[in-house]
């Protein structure tokens, strides 16, 4: 059975689609999976044991059509995207059966369930979404005997989802006697990670490493999987941590925690303020005060960590 799957674009969404993808794999006997999608989603999913081919998609329509023709025929095609570009890809792909996720049909529930309900409807089954599933390349060797605390200050969606570097510094400094500190972030988070690093140095904290802008997706997954504690905003790395059951404190501001919180992580605490303006779902604060994040203090995070223990 040759199965073609177009992955969601963002890292977090791709990971939240993994229970649905596992249901596809389990439904079809001896399936051979081809993944197509963004560089980030492909990097996260390329180690799946059923994958025989991976393709990074170009956004240009001419390239999409050429890729579709070169891939040849499939028994079934699933797209976890609902964009016009994906509709064009679906049209161009040669497959006996084609299915495409419709974000307007699946609403008011967790994103994991949305994706899984989509697959259930396609295959006329009634499977429940299990835990998130990621496959790693190798193990990350811990840098010291202490437990490791990871902090992830960034969020690709926009600045409204980001907590403040000086508050991360307060939390990390407070915990530095118990944990070695690892700072995560992509290339666009180097500045905020550097601010955190400077704050740690000013507080006399030396047992840290700053990996912002220095890891591949595979390395990021490996490093997060071996953490003993993770403090993060609503982000792709948050879902990586959920896949490996890493004890996590997730800080939520403008986004819907009932739709994008960690899925089936037994040790997960959400910190949010519950303001009237939440969730606004905006990339930047439309009211210009950012109180949903600004009013969350370091003690709120430390209290959440105590609840995890």
C-alpha cells in the first residue's frame, strides 16, 4: 500500500498530527509512506520506520505540479493542510483516493483530535488518538550529573506568545542549584536567548548552555527528549516535550490552550491568567498592554513546578 501524506507546515502541528498518522499506518497493512511538506515538518518526521521517501515542497505552483508528476502513483493521499496550494497539490497528485483536511469542518476541540477525526472520517473508522509519536536518530548525552532544565523563550507564531527574558532568568537562576540550564531557540530567537544568557551570567549562573540557533530539528528533538524539566511557551518544542513525556510548564497567553496544549503528557502544567481578552489569537497584542504574559511572574512558574513534583 503506497501512502502519500502531506504534513502540516509548522513543527508543533506536524507533531500533533502523529496520532492520526499512526492510525493511517495501522489501518493499511504493509504501508509504505511518502512524506511531503515543509523543511521543518519533514525533518521532524523523517525517521518514521514506515517512511520510504521524503520530499520538501517548494511553494511555487509550477514546482508543486512537477513534484506531483515525478512522484508517480499512490493508493491513497492524505493532506493535513487546507490551503489553496494544498488543494492544487491534491488535484495534481495521482492517487486512487485523495483526502484533504478542512479546518472549517473540525473545530472547537484539541488539534490532535481534529486531525484524528479527519482520518476517522476518511477511513470510516472510530479510532482514538493515542500519545504523540516521534522517532529519534540518536540519544543526547547529558552534559553533567545534575538534572537538566530546558527553557524555550521563543514562539514562531509571534511576539504575543513570548514570555519575558528577565522572568526566565529569575526562574532559571532560582533552579540553577538543582538543574543545569539549557536555552533553546531558533535563528530568530538568538537575541532573546542571548538576553537570558546575559542575565544568568549577571546572576552568577555558570552551569548553562545556549543552543539558540545552533541545533538542527533532529538535534532539538534529541536534546528535548532527555530533559528533566521544560519551561516553554506555546510552541513546537512544547509538543516535542509532550511526545517524550518531559515534565513541562507551558505558558499560555493569546492562544487556545484547549486546542494546542500538550497532548497526553502526564506531567504538564499550564500557566495562564484567564483575562477577558484571552485568547485573542493575535500575533501581537491588539490592546498594546500584553497583560496576558506581562502579569505572569516567576513565582507562578515556580509554583507550577512544585505541582509537577
